[in-house]
C-alpha cells in the first residue's frame, strides 16, 4: 500500500513533463452565403479552398491558449456559395517541456486535438446554411509545422548571407 502512495506521489513530481487539456471552446464562428438563394439553383460542383493558421499565447507560467483558425471558401464558378471562418481554441497546461519540444507541442500536437472540433462546427453550420455536408479531410499538422520551421530557417540563413555581403 505504501508503495502505491509513493508511486502516486512520484507522478506528481513538478519536474516531470506534464500535458493536460483544460478546456476546448469556440472562440469565433462566421458563416456567409452571399449569393443565396440564387446559388441553390446551380449545379453543385464546388471548388473548396481551405486556409488554416495556428497561434498560441502564454496565459500563465504553464498555461497556453492555442487557436486554430480555419477559413473555408466554397465557390461555384466565380460565385461564392459560402464562406466559413472559425477560431477553435483550447487551454493547455504544459509543464516541464521546453524549447523545440514545446514548439512542436503548441504548433502541431495541440492544433491536431482542436481540428476535429473545428471540422464538426464547420460541417454543422454548412448544413444549417442548407448546403451539402462538408467533411474536411484530416490535416497533417506535424508536416505543416515542419515546413514552417524549415521556411524560418531558410529565411534566417538568407538574412545571414545578406548581412555578410554588406
């Protein structure tokens, strides 16, 4: 019994890496159908464009708000059938994780947790707009994060070369 208490106490070690999802919430949601009802009379062959962005803000020593922003633009030819903008957010406790691992956690892992909630909200509002269901494909946030890191490194290397030539 004492061993179980010691094991439980050991898991509360403040130096031990910890990650906890504290809250998921919808921060902002906008739906527009600027060409309704005319757009309902057209043949449904949409071109869907998805733009996404992530950001994070430190709330306290170990708490971060991560915001996943998605913009879905659905067009029929040149006409916008609908436009959905959403900010799905979460509050995460991250302790004992620093540097590149913290960046990976906030830039890829947390948005990956938030994405299904955003996708469900988008699908619901699109249905309420009287459009066919839109199930967005999964997103590889790890790959997006890696590409963003590579871009930053290339930009930094380019700036360093510029400074050396001046």
